[in-house]
C-alpha cells in the first residue's frame, strides 16, 4: 500500500531510554499504533518518529504517540492494554488521554493507584468533589478498589481518622446458620474482597495493625444500625443486595467531616422474593441532591482480563434481548 504524502509530521523524543520505552519490545507499541491507523505510516529513526499518510489518520497517530510519550516521561510503563486505551480515547476525541493515567491516588509507602479508563477517572473525580458517591457498574470496573484507594489516601493524608467498610451478608445458596464457625467466621467470606484490597495497598501487617486499633473497621451492613460516622471515609460494597430500607438506614449514618461511597452492580442482585434493590431505588430518590454523585461504569471500564469485558458485553446483550 502507498501512502499519499498529505501530511508530514514528526515527534522528537528527548532520550534513547524514553524512545525504547515508547516503541516497546521490537517496536510492538509503534506497530500497534500503525495497525490502528492503516493509512498512516510511522517511521522511527534515532530519537524521532516521522508520520506520513492520510491527514486524519496521521493526526490521530501523532496525538497517540504524543500522549504515550507523556506517560513514559512520567515514569509509567506501557503495555498493549494501555496503548489500546489511548488509541480508543483519541478516536473518541477525548482531550488529553494521558491525564486519565497520570492522575494518582497515594495509598502510602510510596505506592499510588491510578485510574485506567476515562470512566474510572470520572469516578475518582466525583469521589473527590462530592460528599456521597454511588459507583454503579459491572464486575471488573474498579468500583470497590478505587473507592478503597481513595479511602486509604484520605486516611494517610489525615483528612479522616478512620475507614468504615461494609457489605450486606446476603445468603447466596447457603444459609448463614448452616455454615461452620462463629458469627465472625460466617460473615468473613462476604468481607474477604475488602481485606484483599487493603492487603494489596497497605500490606498485611499494616492492615492488621490498623484493624486492631479500630482505625479500619470491616463489618456486615447489619452492624451499622444506630451508629453515626464522623471524621470517617465510609464504603458500602455490593449495595445491589440491600433493600430500600437498609439503604436508607446506611446513608443516614453519615456524620460530620465524612465521605460515603456506595458501589454495586444492578445486574447481579441476590435478593430473594423479588424484592427491589436499594441501589436501584436510590438513583431515583437522590439523583438531584447537591453533593451526591452517580457514576455509571460500563464494559469499556473493565480492567480485568480482556475476556471479562467480552463476557460483560455478551450478558448485557443477552439480557436486553430477553427483556424485549
């Protein structure tokens, strides 16, 4: 294929090290960008990348390379997934895609957590701007993980004095009374994902120390009744399994100098007897209340294995067909 020299542009990379990071192993990243814009040709020579071809595709390829260069200059590593996400954002005319990945959540010990999609960036921004945020979306979109990262950041920075993490202990095939062990052992499987996220951010020893001190509290939703949380960052996970009454009870626990994040997936409700979910009802009740944000994440925001995004999309399509 020949490329008409409609546009001729160039990106200069400041150093050999950055050039190697930008191009990838055996120029894998460069080839990925070129494959995404087949009417643009990218040629790397020394510390420069030249672009020749169709005006529109050269312009988009040029923008992708510039945005990827910003990331490597920030010290971030590139992989196929990140390159593809930048390409997708440029195609969608998202301004400054690199800004999605350079914004960081400091969780201590020099470690940071970053959003990986435009939807996740909007979610984090909403958490920072609002007192109460509802993160709604399918599995793998980072709803709980990013909420907990923001909670840890608030604790480490001194913005709050404690973290409260909760989940409804909904029976899913097994009754709690039939499970072995005392009450703590019975509810622990429901709360395990919260522990896992804390272990990854803070480490097992620091997590255990903060839990023993009461600085971090992880408890089933039933334990929240009658309490008020001041100077706290409160997270309710799996909120699709709350009833409207439970949701109201939980939301009214919010005290002074506190922030509350509620996450859930309305497509995975385990409530029995066809009862309505508190998460679906609350969207209609609080959508126009100042200081309350609702963020809808989609299959585009799934950051697990690529097949997970495909599974989410396939189920959404199937369920839509079933309803119609």
